[in-house]
C-alpha cells in the first residue's frame, strides 16, 4: 500500500486532473485484484526494463520496496554494511544477477539469500567480509558464479558452501586465507561441478599436494602469488603440472615459487638417475598376479625425506603411507606395487617426484599398465566401443557388396541392345528408344563392339501408331556422322534431329 499512498499524495500536491485520474485507475486495478507492478522504482534508482540499478547512490541500507519483476539488481558502490535476512519485502522470483560489490559489507545473516532462489550470479567482491559462516549461502541451489575476491576472508567454516550444488566458478583471490579450502570438494552438499577456483594472492604457504593431484582433471585451480614454501613436494607437483601443460600453471608460471632463477632450491635430485623415455612405457601382468612398476627415470636409491606420489586412474598414493594390506603400495624408492591385479587397474599411471634440472623435459612421467593381454584389456576397458566398431566394419563390408552387385546388375540389364534392322529397313526392335554409338561408324554397320569406345545415348520414345502402315521416319540416323563430335557438342538440344548425308541426298 505504500506505493499507492505515495501516488495519492503526489496527485494531491500537484492538483492536476491527469494525476488524479491516474491514481483512480490504480485504485480500481487494486480493487479488481490486479497486482501492483507499476511505479515502484525508488527515486534514487534507475529502472529500465527488467534491470534495476541503485549503484553509486551512497546508500547505507538496502532499499526495502523494489519491483519484483527485476532479473538484475545492481547495488554496487554504496556504503551498505549488513545484509539482513529480511532485506527485501518480497521474494525475487525472477532475479538471476545480484551485484553488491564495492560496499562495506562485513556481515551476512543466515538465510539472507532465501528470497533469491533463482540467483545465478552473485558478486560480493571488494567488501569487508572476514569469516564465511556455515550456511551463509543457503538457498542458492542454482548459483553458478560467486565472486568473493578483494575481501579480508581468513576463515571458512565447515558447511559455508552448502547448497551450492550448481556452483562452477568461485573467485577467492585477494583475501587472507592461510589454508586450502578442501571442504569445497570433500564436504557433502557442496559444489559438484566446480571447474574454476581462484585462490591467487592469498597467504597460502603449504598445499595439500596429494589432494591437488587428484583434482587436476576436475578443473583449473589458480595458486599464483602466494608465499608457498618451496620444498621437494611442491617442486614435484609443479614439474608434473608443467609436463602435463596444466593451464593455470602455464599461464602464470613466472608468478610461482621454485621457478628457475627465483632463488636457491632444496636439494631433491640426489637419485640414481636412469635413462628416460619420450613415450610412456607399457607394463603387462596377468589378472591376480603382482606387478612392480618403477618410477620413470629413477633407480633404486631415493632420499628418505623425499615423498613420491603415484597418480592412478582411481586415486593418488604416496610413499609416506605404506600399508602392506593395500591393493596399491608405493615403496620408499618410488616403485609402485600392485597386488592381485584386476582388469579395472588397467590405465595410465603418473609418477610425481622431484627430478630437478637434470631431467629431460620431453621425457614421459607416465606409464601404461595392462592387466591381461592387450586385446583383452582393451576390450574390457571399451566393450561398448569395440562392439560398435565391429558392427560398423561388418555393416560397411555388407553395404559395399550390395552396392557392387547392384552396379553389376545395372550394367547387365540397363545397357541398351543394338537395334537390329528388321524387314523394310525400319528399326522396329528398339522402337527408337536407344541405339549404340560407337567410336567408328563402320563398327556399328558390321555389328562389332569395342568395349573401350562404346557410348550409350538414350532418347525419348516416340508414340507408335499400330494402324499406320506408312514408313516410319527414324528418330536418329547415323551414317557417316562423327559420333565423337556428337558427344563433344553439348550445345545440341535433345529434340534436334540428325540426318544421314546419304539419305538427305
């Protein structure tokens, strides 16, 4: 009723008949039950179509009465400090983009975003947030992009990203985080499709290397401009990422520690280095047997303080945890043991270990493991694909045979016969339908056929009258006409009649 009251007050002050009639029309529409979707844009905001912009208005509190038809709401560049639960009078069922950047927001109450259930893009960058409490983003099940860079976040409580099932891109750069937020991937109810995570320019000193190696194939994780401790484990991961051409590292490799020329590196390369191979080596084992796979390029002597990681098709292992009862075991020298090999163990395995500057950057860091013979392993790994390929091959062969048979039948049955001259000299055998053109007219006279010079011409049949006893004029008479000239001259029309010079005379 507040928009209606304001309109009535405006009509009273102005005193114009036009304003009074407009207010009366609005009252009638309300009495008839029509929703009040008009004239609710605050005077300090700009409303255009389904976009509401209240940016740069020096607002300290959120505007309460806003049109419910908006799909984008911009409240950036203000002085808002708190985002309460009841910050809006009605749910924004159509709102997909909410911009709250460049404010002074330091507190977000629980369930503050339940009024925006269909939000896809949320921008909270450049504020004063320090702690992300549990369920702070509850209700945003459709959110795909969340911008939190430029805050002062140093703590992320468990469950902070609960309900963000659809989140794909998360920007946390320029904060004060000291530990990697593994809860994004481990906690139930968190993001399932996160493909982009920006943690650059924070205060991370140690990284969970084993967890990061398992997340490499899930998307890009940007870690540049962090005070990372350059140890052997970090060197091993960065070398492996560079060999894999991991995009976040390749694009910002000069902003990572442990790079060449950045300072003294720890001595991690005192191994028995062996010859390396440019291509991945293949190891084969029978099902149920044991297989030993050495780390590519390394011998039997490895420093005790160096941890070797193996990236398997299903998990990531390291040499610091050695359980003899496990299916996979990484020995202290970096060798991988597979006990009771299964068909499912077939695949590509990568050895992640610091190799230093002595390594060949072209040498492969991965090996291929085949359980069973090669054909059995490949068939078990891609049964459906192999069956489809066999079906395609058989179908192609059958189709080729059918096409060949059809072409032969077409050649045998559709090749026109040579018209035999019947009594009276009229060509009654073919009825003017087809004749054979030879490269030499004399061959047509003698009935000889030459396969390499045979030409076929099809002509439209002429209507024949059985009662007409008069002589029939041949459609095409070939005497001494040069057949080759006929075939080459494409300007002749179909109905053009060719006449033998002898008959013309």
